[in-house]
């Protein structure tokens, strides 16, 4: 199975809390291929979201993040990232924890390292 073929449309999937996410974090799945481990989702954080309890994150997959609106503050780096900024993280790259004073919406694309899965 692969991600579905979709022409331009307004996504209408439900916002839900991802497994293991802290309070204030929701996602809307745009496209998903569970067999290959590839996903495209919108992720939104409510104002005041703080991921300190989860600590620094590391994944065993690639993660690309585009900030659509709002801002994130990286507590480890002491830097704030704003709408229009982009991150591309290889498997194992440490990132976060984060806070978002006013909330943020992100486009997040994840996929396995080539040759895995």
C-alpha cells in the first residue's frame, strides 16, 4: 500500500491527540502509508504547550517540519523558530524539548531511512 492519490482538496480529517503526545498537541493526518512508515500530518500546538516532560526527542525515521504559522522555542538551543522556517532531521538527531507561547501549526512529513522497513 502507498499513500493515497489525492488531488487538491480541503483536508477534512479529524484532529486527534497522537499517541504519547502531551497536553495541547493535536494532529490531522493528510496521508499515511503504515506499511512503509510514511506519514504527512498537520500538527498544531495550543498556546502554552510545553514538551519539557518528554525531554529531548530522537526518532528512528526521517522527519521534515515546516512551520505554517506561529512559533516554537527550543529549550535546548535557546532559539525561537517562526512561521516559514523548515527543519530536516535524519534518524537519531536530537531535538527539543519545546515550548510555544502563542501556539504553532506545522506540516510534518516522516519516512524511514532508505533501505529500512
